[in-house]
C-alpha cells in the first residue's frame, strides 16, 4: 500500500509531495518503510504562544521523537524542529505544529483567525497537556472553533493504528491526576484538524530518559504514539 503525504497547495515551500510505502507486519503491531533518505523530509514546529504558559517545555521531546520516527519507522521528517508563532509568515510551511506547557494559553483575536485559517487550509495541531494546560487550551479552542467541539476519539480511530497499533487508545505515560489518558479531536469539514492528548503527557515520555527516569517501555509507548500522530497528520 502506498500513501502520499498530504501537502497539496498548502505547502508554500519545501517538499511538495512525499511518498511512503507502508507494509503491515504479520503481527499487525508495526509497519515497514523504505530508508529515510529515499524521500524528502517534512518540517515540524513547536508553537510559541502567549498568555504566560511555558510553551518551551520539554526541550528534548520533539528532537527525540523526530529521531525515533526517522530511525525506527523510516519516516524522513526533518531531524530539527522549528519554532513558530501563529502570526509568523512561515506558519503555513509547516504541515504539523505541536504545542505543550503547564500554564496559561492566550491567543489574540488575530491569532484566533489565523490559526483557524491554518487548520482549515490543511494544517494540523497536536496539543499535549503537560499538566496545567487543559482549562486554557479548551477555552482558546472554543474561540478558534466555536461550532466544532472537542470530542473523544474512539479507540478504532486511524490515528491509533496509522503506524503502530494502540487497541486501547492513547497510552498513559505520567500519573497526573490519575485519570485515564484520553485523546480528543476537533473535526472541520470532515477532517481531524486538532488532536489533543490529555492525561497522558506524551512529551514527557519523549524527553531524554534521565529527565523523568521513565521505564523504557513507557518511553517506547510514547514515542510510538508520537510517530502515529506524525504519520496521521502527514497523510490525511
């Protein structure tokens, strides 16, 4: 099965069309792809937002995830993540933006309009609650999409099996409030444009192991789920 990475007219710069050859393994737990150098790379950026929250949290997370996606899954994403504000001209060159943090998120009116346009134009946002982000993130998403609510994704949603298979949905990486991990989404025009990982803390699992001293199996779960998000965002 061959899938084309979703850029279309949305990508103003960089690679315009990427091809991934995906083959199911017999046990259904993973897929194989050609070597990373066999196709051009896509760039991913961390979102810099206002409001006082630590948007810069977990500095080793994205580099580790991108390295894992390249070496373990053969996905040729750029190894170096970018940093972008919603108002930056280069926002529309990133097919996926990632945001995290512990504190308040606040978008200006201009940012609300521009983020909505970015997402409706083909962009994808992964928001990862790093314990403390939830209330303000939900508030700001209601401003961006007042008519499109966050809904919990069923366990059989393609994002949980786009590369590795997670039959029980989002993995639980850190304790937080002891609640079950949940994956929420916002759909617009029938397309998932926002994925929100709640009570999971994938980003902590992506960090250098000495930062949180997580068991290797937890880190692997987090990195595999992160790879799923990358693949889903780039192919839908």
